């Protein structure tokens, strides 16, 4: 299969998609395709199926070519690994909650109170 078909199949057949964003990831030619496909699914299904995790602080100007990702950051809460440096257990707990599917009525809703990257 072409790589774009593999990306699409993987995203749509997964319960959740985690995009781990780094400067290196942004340099990848497939970055925008992956984020675009995952965000299409997010908007199609109107469910929390996309989790953005920033591995490092990335200035907003570096996200400029990634219009869709910038829009997601304004609407979608995300996790920042650098901001979790003092409390990694809180980061992992928030990620665990984000991975919950919502099928179990006892599961908590996704509540990630992380501020946007400047």
C-alpha cells in the first residue's frame, strides 16, 4: 500500500491517535499529512480521538506552515512534556485519562489544563 493509505488506515482503525510533536517531527514531509488525517477524523466523528503531545517547547512561528495544527491548538487541549518536568506523574496521569475511550461511564472526561505554547 502507499504510505498515505497506511497512515489513514492506522488512524481510522485506532481508538486514539497520539501525535508526538517535536521540531524533528515538523521537519518530516509526512507531518502535515498525519495531522491532517487525524484532525479530519476528529471533526468527522466529533469525539476525542486525537491527543497532541509536545515533546519540546516549539515557538508558534515554527507552527506557521502547519495551519491545521495551529487551529487544533486553539480548540484542543494538549500535553506539554517540558512543562511536566517538575511533575512527570501528573503528565502520565493526564495522558492516561486522555487515552480513555469514554465507553465506561466511570471514566473521567478529558480534562487537561495545560496552557498553550508561546
